[in-house]
């Protein structure tokens, strides 16, 4: 049983465990309904060890317990046990029984399609056996698995196997959240990799028989990640094998268990026919992310869960760098900024706001957030830019050397950089400890000769270091000052540009009457150097200059987006026609063959409905989801009308020239071609999409075509065809479900989702399927917020229904409610009712009740 009482864990209460664990030996006798787990664990008391020891344990049936060979009778509680222990090193032995088959929460040991697998982060190991289930207790593990299944895997290196058993030993001390076990009928695609230290490593990607033809890209991504981490960060792999296993039922994307990464099959299985370009990019990034955790997370782990961003922020930073090196750095930066602004800024602006390193939590599973991951990565990226690449690299080396084999804190990480920089870097650390997105205002003063920038920050919890990359453009858009990093350290600072030395120097506040003639134009926050809300007071003409000419691709894209967003808002709030000059500028970029097609596709991407709603809310207005949805259609029509000729030409010119390859160039061309198709369909109807659907040799184009057909209400045949082809391929069928909900108008999204929950292929026990249908509905702005409240009702019904089976899944579905205070009184009332109904459900999990409680405020 879950403890439903809200029990808050506080960073300030951290105390080390009283014992060291010197050895862990586990034996698993696998059976679906009654698995026996035998543990032999050696504990050695530390100075402060009390006379009684507490171990975590949830849902375990204790069969026997011994200390130094003598039976003991621990006191059992709902979340563990306590037992008297000797004041000297001792051996704890326990036998427990668990039922993996009935484990629908997918934490601990569970079964997915006949495969035994584990998920122990954050606190799943306590559902496997009694243990100090906390990341600062690190120990070497030896595991014996007894089962007739053909493939039996655990962490570390294989040390023996025979009929009905296999043994594994992991020499690297690790916390229990990195424990893993897999057993099943699986097949591997394998390769060998020689490390820079000369170690031969066997690499395996394990999948269900029949899926082995779709493992090549994951394996190749792994090999590239291993080489890259050696080359770029000097990190070398440290075991004889590295196993990846794909399972269909998984709450998250993947998990970095030492030497045995377990993946949601969505991030492993791919072929041109089944996976989109986005899927390929996601697989490459997630494989890399999990692999990079071997050093940032596993060799050096977190002291406690408050330090989660120590491993996640740093590892996301590393995987972003990997993708930037494998693909286009500019495009990756834009994609990351899009995600950050859409999801993290939203989180920071509402009731779920928390710092990358929070200081309290009720359920740690609720803190695997965009703030911890993506903002955590931004903080590392800013640290790298503030210090410069060499000092950053030296600090990171020191961190690896000093903390290898330990459980560290953000302070310890930061201290390494302060030490090599010889500076206290005061004010930088607030990025980790304070919530909220800083608002930065820049004003300009030109006296006819000198340009002065005055920069101010509005920040919660005191000023932070804000690194702004700045360049200057001349009147024709030519670059007259290269990118320079200006780091704002106080609430306000002034810099003036000195052309003779091409440098910026700090100065006092400018005075005198400003002039306008001949003033250079600053391009501020290039490359999104700081994750802030920037108000630079630019005119549309200045934005067009940056959009057309800046040397910084991020700011070019961003200026274009600001123009489009302004037009979108004007359309929604004042029924203003889109500005023809903006559309013309967009047309010039889309036509410009000198620009990367992927970049041009991003230029064509309109801000999301939620983005527009957020902008309106920030301006003190109440967003109307229907008006926003219609506004988007009108904007698309205007673009289509103006650019139809160009788009038709682009669509033809970008037709594939060879067989599909999932690389960045090909993906960019397809992204632009599909964007052109989608826009053109507004004026040309469904014919081109129909043709593409039937001719495409890849899922990217097929899915894009299907989405257009759905939007035009002309998808019946294509939908049936798609289902017939893929009904037995779960990861592809998920796309079929998601697209139907995501591609229809808001008024129909809810009824479509509801209808699909009754489809024979809908299975509410499968997280990916639930997220395809209900997750998509919740993210459909006009659908979820439909005026009759149907979206809220369906969401609440399903959250209440899913919660007892899978609390993590249910809790995750509550997050779209976080913006409820933005909307009109009727909608607010209906959302509050829905949230209160969830809150009052009998036996609601800690996961969901914490989320709902925080959202309601
Ligand atoms: N550490 C993994 C993600 C992960 C987190 C939590 C989970 O269950 C609560 C599962 C996986 C990563 O960063 O990839
Ligand atoms: Zn991670």
C-alpha cells in the first residue's frame, strides 16, 4: 500500500546513513506471481551508527531475516523495517517474495510482454528487497538469476552461467537506483568496441524476436556516443559489456542502469518505414544520454535526490553537445530553446515552479521535470560560457578526478569550477537554488558616436549572473562588432562599445539626448546564451534587419519568430491582418537556398497555441483557445496565399533524390518539404498529400501526409491502410493513435480521444498508448480547453482511473492543468472542479495528490 499522507522531505534534513555497505549479493528465483529475492548484504557501522538500523521496503513479503546467521524479527512498517544490529560489521541476510506480474506501477521488478525488467530510479529498489534505498549508499553488487528463460542479464560483467542460471558481478560501487535485471526471450544485435584504453567491449542491443531488424541505428548511435565521449570529454567505458534492452512498457524514456540500460522501445526500434526523422534524432540523443550517464550519474552519482540536476543537467548538456556535433549546432540550439520556452518557462511561470535544485519534495518522481533536466543543462551551458572552454574543461576534469566513486552535491560540483577559476563566481549559483525566469531589459543610447547598452534584470531571490552574447549590425545588416559575452552580475549595468579596440567596456549610465541616425543595431542574447525573457525594445523594422542579416542563426530565427508572434497576437486580439512585410521577409528566408533547409523549416513553424496563450496571459489578457486556433488557421492561409508559388517549387525541388537516410541533411530537406506541403494544402487541397502518403518510402513523409489528410477531413482510406499495415507494431500504432487526436480541430480532439480509448487496440495498461491518446488530447490546446469542459472531464476521469494502477503515469497527465489560472472564470471553475475531483479520489497516490495539490496552490 502506498502511503498517501503528504510527507515532505527536506534538503535541510539530510543525514548520512549510519553504515557503509561493503558487499551486496542478490539471488533471484524468478516466477511471475511469486519471485523470491535472497539478499546477503555486509554492513559496517560508521561512527554515528545508532543501535537500530532502518531499511526501506515497499510491498515486500518478508520470509526470513538473519544477522550473522542468527534469525531476527525486525519491526515491519508500511515503508520498511527496523532492526537491532551489532556495533561491528555484520552480515544481513533476507529472503522476500514479490509478484512482478501484478506490478502495474512499473517500478521495481515488473513484466512487459513476458520480459522481466526493472526500473529502480528513483525509489524502486525498495520494491525488490529491504535496503538503504538512497543514492549516497554505494556498493559493488553480485547477482545470481535463476530462471529457464534464455537471456538473463544484470549489471556489470557476466561471471558464470549454466542451465537455468546466470551470474553477474559489477565491480563499480553503485547506488541501488542503478540496479537492473532483465530476463526473457530476447535477441541481440551486437558489435564490439575497443576503448581508448584498449579494452574490448561487447555491445548488445536486445529486443523481442522479430524486432532485430530495427536495432541498427541504436547500436550505431551507441558506438558514436562512446567514441565521442572519449574524444570530447576524455571519458572511457569501464566494463567488458554494455547491454541495451528495449521493452514496450516503460514509464520514462530510458534508464542508465550501470552496464545494462533499459529503454522504452520507442527510443530503440527504428527503420525508415517505421520511424520518423524525429524518432531517429530522439534515439541518437537518448542512447547518448544514457551512455553519458556512465560518468555523469554512475561513476559520480548524487548524494541525495535534491541533487538530481547534478547528473541530469550535466548529462543533458553533454547529449546536447553530442547532437550539435553530429547534426546542426544552430538547429539543435533552436530546438532546445523552443522546448525550454514552451515547457520550462511555462513551468517557471506557474504553480509548479521550482529551482533546478529544489529543497523540498513530497514524491521525488514528480521532480523529473524540464526545470531539472533542461534548465539544469542551461545552467551548465552558462557556466561553460562564463568560464570559457578551457577553464570549464579544467573544472570538469577536476570534478571527475575528485569525485569519482562518490555521491556528490551541486556545491561540490560548483566548487571545482570556482577553484580553477580562482574566483567565487558569486551570484552564479542562484541559478540552481532559485526558481523563476529572469526578465532582462536592454535599453540603448546612441550619442552619434558611441552606443551604450543599459541592461537590467528582474529576478527572484537576488541578481544572477546573466551571460549575454552581443554583436552589432550596421544599417544594412552588416556585422560591425563580433559576438562578445557581456555578463550582467548585478541588477543593472551599462556597457559602451569602443570601435577602435572592438571591445565593450563598462561605464556609468549614459546621459544626454539620444540620437537615432546611424545607430548600430545590437543583436542580443545570441545563441540564446542565457535562458531569460528578453525585452530589447526593438521595432519591427529592426527585427526584420536581424531576421534577414544577422550572422547568428539563433537570433535570425528568433527575430522572425517575434515578428510572426506579433502578427499572430494581432490577429487573435484585434482581428488585424498579418503584416505583409513580415510574410515577405519570411518568404525570402524560405526561398533562400543558401540557408539550411532545416533552418528554413523552423522559420516556417508557427508558435504553438499554448505559446500564444502564455504571451496573452503575460500581457494581462485572457486567452480564448478557439480564437487562437482560428487565428492560426487564418495565419496559415495568409502564408499559403502569399507563398504558394514558392512552396510548390520547393515541394518539387526537395523531392527525394536517393534512398532514405536518417541524417541531418535529409531530415532538414524532408522537414522543409513537409512544411511546404502542409501549408500548401490550405490552398491546393488533399491531392498532393494523398499522393505522398501512397508513394513515400519512409515514415516521416507518410506521417506528414496523413496529418494533412486528417486536418482536411480526407484521411479515411489512409487511416485504414495505416492501421492494416501496422496493427501489430506497437510503436508505430502509437503514432496512428496520436495523430488522429493531434491533427483534428479542437472541437473534435476530445471526442476522437474518447472514441479511441474504446478502440480494441487501446490498452490503458501501456503507458505509451495512454500518452498517445490522452497525452495528445491534453496537449491539444483548443481540445483540452474546449468550452464545454469535456477535455477537463475526460482528463480527470482517466487520471482517477489510471492512478491506482500506475501513479507515475497518472501524475504525469496532470501537468497541463498547471496553467489553469490563465483562463476565463468558466474554464477556471471547470478545471478547479476537475482537479478537486481528482484530489478527492479514494486512496489517491502520493504522486498524483502532490501534483494536484501544488497545481491548486
Ligand atoms: N534517469 C533517467 C530517466 C528516468 C527517471 C525516472 C524514472 O522513473 C522515475 C525512470 C527513468 C534518464 O535521465 O534518462
Ligand atoms: Zn538522465
